[in-house]
C-alpha cells in the first residue's frame, strides 16, 4: 500500500488473483484470450464477470466493444484446467496500457504454464486471405506508448525486457505440429499494432507494408509485451477477418469482422484443442 491507503498496481493484481483463486479452487494450466467474435466452450464450465473481480479495470456501465462478453470462463480441455478471457480491454477505449495488460499479471501469479492470445485482424500481405489463421513470429508497434513505461516493480518483471523472441518457440512449434495433424493451413506473419479505433487509411497501410507488417490490428501487442515482462510463455493466433484498406475493394464493417471471425472459430477451436493435447 502507498501512503494514504492507495493500493499499488502490484497489490491490486494480488487481490484480484486471490479472488480468482478462491473462486476456482484449482490450479490453472493455460490461459486463452479470445478476440472479437471468437468463441470456445469448456467442459464443466463456470463463469466470472470482469465486473465482479476486485480491481479489474473495466468500467461500470461502459459501452463495450461488440463481440466481447467481458467474462472469464473456467473449465477443462484435454484434461487441463483452462481459463478463457472472453474479450479484452483496448487502448483506444481510453484505458491505460496498464489497464489493458492487468490480466496478464493475474496469469503470472496464477502460475499458468502458457498464454494463448487470439485476435481478429486485417491482412496487408496479399498472400493471406479472409479466413486464414496466422501465428505470429514478430510484431511492430505503431503506437508510441507501451505498458512498461513508468515506474517498474521488480515483483512483476525486470526493468528492461528482451524481445529477440517475443513468442514462445515451444508453443509455436506445437501449434505447427497440431495444424499439420489436423490438415489446417497455418501461416506465419508479422503483426502491426495500430491504435484505432478507426480503420487505417490507404496511405497508412502502404507505410505499414513498407515497414514489414503483414497484418494489422488494434490489440495484442501490449499484452505480448507484458507477457514477456512477466516471463510468461505466450503465443498469438491472428484470424484474418478482412483485407486491409486499399487492398480490399470495399469499405470496412465491424459486423463483417464478427461474421468472419465466427466462421473461423471451428478451425481455431480444433487447433487450440489439439495444441493443448500435445503440450
């Protein structure tokens, strides 16, 4: 606690983690974040609203992003205990970067073995198509802020974080094996983090392509940075729900994003199930 009784970020995380531990009463093996329109059911499932978790930074009576149900589900997959974050907080909603990544540190103190992050994104690389699932092997942040700016608490992680390999080689290799077993095409890509919430302009997409972005989206990278800070094994599966501005010949529509994401859910679910079985 700080002077005056104000809780520190660390203490807020610990209190939230303790609440979840008391609710679940079992160790969690893996955590999964589901992006817009993506669904996954668990065995023996039970739910906990973000609003019920002490210190969870979601705002009361706040209009949330469609396709995000804002609850954690707990259950089992392939004899493993899983927690799923159904929806995320976005920087463009006015949350701080530390708000956006609060759940990552909960995962750290729950001692999960790995974190899977999914998202809906646009494709800049024209070798990708709507409906593709892409695993990330690198990212480019197009946003000048990140969750590690400011005072560092060594209980959360080291001050300077190496990003040579931001994604878990172990989990990614297991994803590739699982995709091969299931005959699912799994491509590799570089994700560009764009703040949003507007869809990018044609000129911005041309610039991002020159920088080396094959995908573009409005989430994920802050969580990946925090996961590396927390020394969590993390892997990302990006679902291509649209081609980027200037590549597709139609205007963007969030309903279309949700519909395509929902159509990808079957393959994504099977890939996650197989990967969890193989880990």
